[in-house]
């Protein structure tokens, strides 16, 4: 059987995770460039290894979508695990946004629409991502942009390390992006009924808020304070920055941040909202 080393040449480091390092790699025969997540089994514990196996299962279950990182190949040896994936050459979406300082509301709506399409797809496979946050939203191209903003909307959802089959009961993710029902079920234990894929819709609402204002809707000095604000629904459109944002965009965020998951739209329903429904689809999908 072919090994990773026999098929690929390893390139530069692209990023680091908790126990894995992601590198660029090139297929020796075809010259195709990919990313590979390498897990050093001597450094990872048995639980970490299980987590990576879980991530592989999740990626395989999710399958193809133009806005979801694809797993191309998987190798397991006594020393390492290698996850060969689509290369997302542009790095983290938010780094680019921060560099740009100015971008249009139209660009934001297109970005959010692309992630809603990704969510619609993974949810249709019975999977929730549970770790939607800026670090896991990656750009495909390393473009500097020729005046337009299309290089900003060519994005994919990465890191299925915390993904799971809906419904769920554990509290996971990054505090600022966690939905109130996930906190109630998994942390406060004030609710018994498990949460479902709507938790991803909430997190995308938080991301939309940040994209449009550069501020976090829920922010505390410690995670307990953040959780308090989330479960008490303490957030607002206060600040000059919101004066420039359209009422349609504000209504979209308000809808995504509906506290009761039963009343919150699914990804499919959110795609009907005028802020995203009227956005022109990409013409180059599947490229
Ligand atoms: P972890 O589960 O440990 O957080 P990630 O899968 O998020 O690991 O990967 C860690 C980092 O590696 C990411 O934040 C990103 O910078 C980089 N990275 C991950 N996957 C890719 C990819 N397919 N293409 C390019 N860079 C990637
Ligand atoms: Mg990550």
C-alpha cells in the first residue's frame, strides 16, 4: 500500500493545532498541491488519536460541498496520522478582513451566505460543526484583490474536530460563539433536552455581527461572564458603527440570534432572509 511519503513531498508549515501541524504538500505524480494535517502519535494521547479518527469520520460523512474543506486522503501509520485536505491558501478569513479595514456590506452578506450554504449541507447530513469561529473559516486564495472583493468570499469551513451528530448534550466550542441552549444543556444543566444543529446558526449570527461591526456581541473578562450575557440575551446594536448598517442586515442578525432554538431559523430558512436571498450566487462554484 502507498504511504504518504511515497506519494507526496512535504512543504512549509501552514498552521498549528493542539497536537497537529498542518503543512503544504505536493503530489509527486500530478503536482497537485494540498494541505496535510500531521499528527505525531508519540506526542498525542489516546484520546487525541480518537479525536482525529472522529474528525476523519465527520469529514467523510459531510462529503462534498464547495464551501467545506474536503478530505482527499487519509494515511495511518504506527508513528503518524496524515489527513490530506484541500489547500486553503488564503489563511484565516478574519486576518484578511482586519487587513482590509473597509469592505462592503454586500461582501459580508455574500460571505455569510456561503457559510449558510455550507451549514445547510452539513446539517442535511445530520452533522453539526459546533466550533464555528473566525479561526476555522478559511480563504481559498492568496489573492490581494484587483479592486473587487471576490477573493474575500471564496471561503470554506474547516476543522471538524468538534463536529458531531445532532442532537448533542456536551458544551463545546469557544465561549463567545456558543449558543444559549448549548450552555443551558451542557454547562448550567438547567435544561435536559439536547440541543441540535440550530446552535451553528447562532454562531454564524455572532460572526455576522463581528463582520459588520468589528466588535463581539457577547464579551466578558472570563468565560462565565460571557456565558451570563449569552443566556440573558444581553447584546445590542449600540455604537456609531451600527448607524451605517442597513436595517435588513440588523434584522438578519437579530433573527440568527433568536434565543429559543425552536424559533430560530434553520440554515435553509435563514437563506430565505432578504439580506442573503438577493445575493448573486458565485459563478465559479466547484472550480
Ligand atoms: P485544530 O483542530 O487543532 O484547531 P485545525 O484543523 O483548525 O486544527 O488547523 C490548525 C490551523 O492550520 C488552522 O487554523 C489553519 O491556520 C491551518 N489549516 C488547517 N487546515 C488547513 C487547510 N486545509 N489549508 C490551509 N491551512 C489550513
Ligand atoms: Mg482549529
